[in-house]
């Protein structure tokens, strides 16, 4: 049985996690908000470039306000 890797967070992981999984989790949890935003922006660029996401049309301020004031 392999030794369980040291855990740097309070989260518990299954014993079969390998070092790569642990390193990825640690890097993800230690990312700053700016790093997370940069990752999200890059992921969106890739998604739009690959066609996985289609561009949405922007709505005008008046249209947005009209949607929020309508009864539900």
C-alpha cells in the first residue's frame, strides 16, 4: 500500500490520489483571485474559438431594467 501524500488543506482526498492530483488541487486552492480570473478568461477564449460557446448578444441597459421590473 502506497503512503498517503501529505494534505495541505483541510479537505480529505481518497487514498488512491496520486501526487499529480494533489499538486493540481494545491495549486488550484492557492491561486489568487487575479489568477483565477486570468484562467477563466483564457478558458472562455478557448471555448469561443473552438465553437463550444456561441457569442451572446449584449442587452441594452433599458432592456435589462425592463426585465427586472416585470412581475414574476
